[in-house]
């Protein structure tokens, strides 16, 4: 009966098997259910079970919002290392690693295209590039997006996903708060619509400046939005924060947002919103 016995090594997973399955499944952070990666990709990085909105890469975001035929612009700007900064590793090394992993020069992409029939300028942050942090390159890139909107007289949409100012570039990163805010003031004077879309997370100097300056401020479900994080605030004021504090639904209830829109509905929502915003601007 020895032919019923099997060598345990014959039924163990092989290295080849592990290679074929690695990365095909992930576990949802919210509902804890396993997700087939291909299904998550097809669903715009939204969990089909609980609706958890995972981070969406900047290029995928642009693809999901703009009609085919859009143009990527202002990609040539690169961050430098003016302070020759080093913490756990040199800043130059962090930049090189981020550029290699994302294929971008910095944490933002500008695009020109259409949402429906409406021409728009779209500026989208890439969280995968050093946490979507804001430095002089991001400030200049957004300022160029504003200039394009003013020149073409078309609406501007900024999609934020950022941990805040990039402190490895010191005071120059903080100056971008004022630089971008001043540029957006020109949009207001020209009566050209600016929509701010906040995704998870939108924090620090980005929230403290241009992310909250939209003619319309909207967010995706469950997005963390605020200046300092909840843990820092609790430790500072020595009080327990309310449930869901700084999440988009909480901010909507307390008047900091105009709407919370699911990712699958964003393109249609923006299309309809731009219609009445541009019609109103035309008759003003």
C-alpha cells in the first residue's frame, strides 16, 4: 500500500508557483476581505465589497476623468536638492527612487483635455512620489496650470493627494502655499471656475492653502482631510476626537465640503457641474 503514500515535498508549493501568484491578491484594509487585484484595477481601485477607495495613480486618475486625446504637459520640471538634505537617507536618493518607481519627475502631472464637451486643465498629484509632498516643482507646475486656464479661459481642476509640504526643501516648500494661492486669486478675478477634488489623504500645507480654495470643494468617500493628523491633535489638546473626525463625510456634515462623490460618479458629476458653472460665468 506504499503507493498511497506521497512524499510531502511533492505537494509543497513550488517556487515557480509562488512567483505566479505573488501580488495577484490583496486584503482590503477596511472590510478585511481578499480582493483579486484584476477586479480592483477594473473597479478604479475601489473595493467592490465595502466601497473602500484605495489610492489611484495620477496617470490612472487622468485616464478616468478626461476624454481620449488629452495631452500631458509641464512634465520636464525636476526637483533638486538645494539643502543637500539627509535624514535616514540622502534626499537625492529619495528623489531618484521616487522617479524610478513612478516614472515621473515629481509628484504632479498637468493635463489638457475635455470632460464631456467642456475643455479643462487638470492638475493631479501622485501620492506614490514621496507622499505627494509639495515642493517648488509642484508649486510651479500648479502655477503653470493656472496660467493655462487663464490663457484658454477654461476651468481648472486640482486633484489633491498629499501629505503636505516637502520639508526636505525647507522654506522653499512652504512658500508654495502662498504662491499657488496667489495664482488662484487671479482665477477668481477672471471668474474662471476652479474645482478642488480632495482624495485620501489631503493634509498639511496643501489643505492649509489651495485645496480649500475651490469655487467647489469636493472629496472622495472616506478621505482623510486636515492640517495635522488626528493623533497629533489629540496629543496637543488632550481630548478624544469625535468618530470619523477629519474624514470627508464628517467635513461635509460640518460645512467644510460641498459634496462627497464616489469615484465611479466623478466624471459625470464634474461634467454636469462644469456645465452650470461655465454657463453662469458666461452670463455673469
